């Protein structure tokens, strides 16, 4: 049965949260609806077709080649999910194979129309770029794991990993270059809109993420005097939707005696957001996350963020802020993917001449402690280049 226009509209609004109905209608106008039988390849790894897909009905399976002749199952996608964006943005081959699992209806958007939609709707570009960043990180982790499994000799594995690392650096640099133009276009077109300005800030954050994956993050510090409880509150607002989806309760308990501090508001808020994301991913549904902020001696402020979830094993705890993958120890639920956020958070706090610590009990929860000086001052330029460990 063919989907109605209203049903298609609802699915597109679900796929791209925050876009307007008119923007969703524009996506519908730019694409064409097609239905495929089961076991139909829509994307083939290595192919160079140029189509972006939004699933309206049905399901597909995503696989990737590992080793020789072996396909690794990555995930199943359903109504409201999309795929095919990486090949269009990077102008390269498909990075995975996507096959219909049942009769599946999709909205197909050609490359030229995709670029038009991408530049005209900032909310769409943000969703697509966030998903790209997540998939690139997953692909990178799989490449490293594939090398580890294929070779029993450390020397051979190291040589292959080095080659992969060179390829990854080149690939991520290409992404940054291709993201730059959409960011500039959005910034110029919507410079007077505060909401769009906030969205552009998030895109810049994504570009910094890609740079960090490439071995170097450029952090621009802008010192300001602020009450740290205000920064905490804004960080909680940024993750509120994700917390609401898991029915998590956040209890913020700032001391009334908190002094104002000097800090880079964006960097410190990003640090708190990384720790809250960890708490969210680690916590069970209907869980509680406790946040405390209090003054200490020696002109310090202590902020603690505690969850009551999976916890971290004793073996994994020493490596929790390290970028390089370690064996296990991070609990379940894909928490390994948050290592890069925690590593960046550590660099930001240390650049403020503070420190970040963690305590955890497996099965009981994790608490992060952030110590910040109240009188932080920039030394030299406000651009800090942070090398990967």
C-alpha cells in the first residue's frame, strides 16, 4: 500500500528533528518514492552511485567487508532512518553495503538535489553531519579491530595500522574541507538569527571533533567571568532531550556560596556535556544523575557528576581519558565511543590549569570530579592546539 503524503511528511520530520514543515515538504519535492522487494542491494560497498535514501517503510541491513570474503553485520535501519550521505558529501565510493530485508519503500534524493537541500536547511545539515561523524568513528574502530584480529604478529599489525592511520587522516581532512563551505554559507545566510547562530556553533563543534579524530584539535578560548552554575544549567539543557528519552532525572545541587570564575564558557560547557553524555549512556532508564558544585580552598571550584549505572572496571579505569582503544573495561551500551569526548574534556580542563578525576564501581555507577581554578588566565594566544596522546 502506497504511503500517503501526510505519512511521508511525518517520517521526514522524525528523521530530521527541528526542521520546519516547509523544509520537510521541500525534501519530499526533491526526491522520488520507490519500493523495492526483499534482498535488493541499494548501496554496494565500493560503488560510486550518488543517491541519498530516507526509509519510509520496511527495513534494510547494513554490512561491511572485513578480511577476505567476510561480511560484518553493522546494523538494521528502519522507518525514519537515512543512509548514503557519506558518499555524496565526500564525493567518494560507498563505505558499506545496504540490502533490503523486506519490501521497503524509500525516498531517493539525487546528489544535486541533496546538496541543494543540505545548504538550504541548517537543521538537516546538522543531523546529517552528526550521523556522518558517528559512522566515521564506528568505521575507524572496526578497521582497527579488523587489523587486530587478522594478524597474530605485532609487527605486521602495527605496519597495517599505520597505513590505515594515514588513510584515515587524509579522509578526515577531506571531510573538514568539504564541511567548511556549508558552514560559511549557513553563517552568512542566517547571521541575524540567534537559533541559527547556535546551530552554526554546533557545526563548528563537529568540525573540531573531526580535527580531534585526525590527531589535532584547535580549541579557541574566549575567557569570561561567569557563575559556574549557569554553565552547568546550559549543559543540562543541551542534553535534556536525550535524558527525557530515557526518563532520566537530573538533580543539580549548586552551593549558594559559589564564586564567579574565569573560564572559556564554551569549552567548559562542552566538558560538562561530555560527562553528562557518559552518565546518560551508562544509566538505566528512570535513573538519576546527581550534579554538585561547591567552592574549595586555594581558590578552586569542584563540580561532580555522578550516575548510578554500569560503572567502569578496575582494568578500564586508568584508560578512561585515553583516546587509544583499550581492551574492555568500559561497560556495555557503546560507551567506548565516548572515549574521544572524555579525552577532549580532559584537555580542556587541563588547559584551564585544572584537573579531572574519576571514581567508579562496576554495577554501581561512576562519578567525575572537575577541579577548576577561579582565577584562570590565558597564557599567550587564545588558540590551543591539542595533540592526541
